[in-house]
């Protein structure tokens, strides 16, 4: 809302003006101190049942593929640990310890399942506006592999192998690498949930006073002269008012100065009228 002298015409309800043609569409809907209208942004494309079903299937398939990828990788690690902890296949050299049968195909299956997991969970969670489960892939992978290291190097080593300090170190390191991001992610998720459930206090209302748009206060009324405070005085003639003033003066309710001023004012009213 602009004040006087801003322009030649904003329109009714806004002030004298910002420009011609702007006011008629704006002025009637704005008032001093009224809050701005709330704007709600909605998606132009509603989520259809078919799209929702596809997103649910993709999300579930992605989670299953991620679990399968970690499980297969864990089994590969177990099989390699059973043959000494390292193996090799192919190439121009003959490996002293070949890998167990099917290791190469299992690794391809791990990478394919991981790709399906990433694509399915990212798209499905985005469409459903759900938390991204792919973020749990890192903690799940390192916690699983860390457990394998501890199990093979300490809890249940392969036959003929004793406790392995290297396996124990790797197991603890992998657990730290998996548990750290998991705890951080859970704390962030808990903080976001509490923020959504706690009502947010909005900013205090801003009240702008425009004196030029407010009604001016009534002018102070001049005190009545002695003798003029009678409700019937307005209906009395000048002679009647003079007689009343004389009676008040004679009774002592008016001093000489008050009587003189009231008489002069009554006579001036008669002359001006």
C-alpha cells in the first residue's frame, strides 16, 4: 500500500496510486494489516494408482536386489576365505590358488543386482516420496563384510587356520565404516521427524500504520460558557439566556468576571446569528 504522492492511481483500498489500471484489480482485496494470501503449490501431475503400483514394485524389487547383492558378495567372501583368503583365475599366469567354481559369474550377478537396487529404489522412493533405502546399502555392506572378517579370523576360523590378526583388524575397521554412517543417518532422520511433528512458530505479524488512511480524531470541544450547559438553553431566546445568567450571578454561582464573559458571548452569538 503506497501513500500520497506515489503515483496517479493505485485504485480503491490501496491509496492514491501506483499506476492506472492496477488498482481496480488489487485495491478491493487489500486492507491495512491484513495477512498475505497463502499460496499452495501442488503437483500438476497427480499420482495415479497405476503409477503408484509401479513405484511400489520398483521399490520392493530394488530392496530385494540390494539384499541379494550383499548376500552373494558375502558368500563369495566366505568361499575365498575357505581357500586361503585370495585366489585368481585367467590371465597368462597360472595361479597358485584358483577361485572356487562360479566366482566370476557370481561377481557379475553382484554388480547387476546392485545396479537394479540403485535404479529401483531411487525411482520408487522418489515417486512415493518415501525415505531412500539405498542410503542403507553402505552400512549394510560394510557391517556384513566386517562380520565375515571377524567370524573367519576369530570366532570360527577355517580348518587348519588359527586366529588371524589381520582379519580381526579388517573386521573392526569395516564395522566402524558401517556403523558410523548408520548412526549419523538415524540421528538425521530422527531430527527431521521431530521437526515435522513440532509446529513451527511463524514470524510475528507486521503491522504497518498509515495515518493518511485513518480517520482523523474528533476535534476537542470547547468548554461551554457558564449558563450554556442547560439542555434547554439552545431552545431559549437570547433574552431568556441573559435572564438565566443574571439569576446565576445573583445567586453567587457566577462571579463578576464569569457573568461578564458569558453575557458578552451571548450577545456576540446574537449579533453573528
